[in-house]
């Protein structure tokens, strides 16, 4: 009997969600300070996320979706891959 094989994406390298967030902010022309203000967050909190020190929580992912238009599931997936 052949063993069933399930394909699962397992990247060789993973980066903190903050790296992608930096790229998205740059593409949108939005500063970190403006992003923090729109998120209703402090600059320190946003900086911790950008540096990969703080996790992207469910609440944060939903707020990011509202501000950036990028689905919360995308941010949560990045977080899971990074901290997995």
C-alpha cells in the first residue's frame, strides 16, 4: 500500500511579519508614525512588530487589515510561519 503524502509548504527561510509590513508601508508611502496613528497604537508597539520582537496577534492583524487592506489571515499566516 502506497503511503499517502501530504504536501505542506515549508520555506527554507522565514522572516518576521514586520519585514513584510515594512515593504507594504513603503509601497503605500505610509510612514511608521502614520501607520501607528491609524492603528490606534503607539510608535513603540509598531516598532516592536517591525523589528520582530512582538507577535502579530489576532486583534492586531484585524486592525492591520482595516488600515492596509491586506487580509488579517495573511498577517496571521506570516506570524505562524515565523514563530511556528
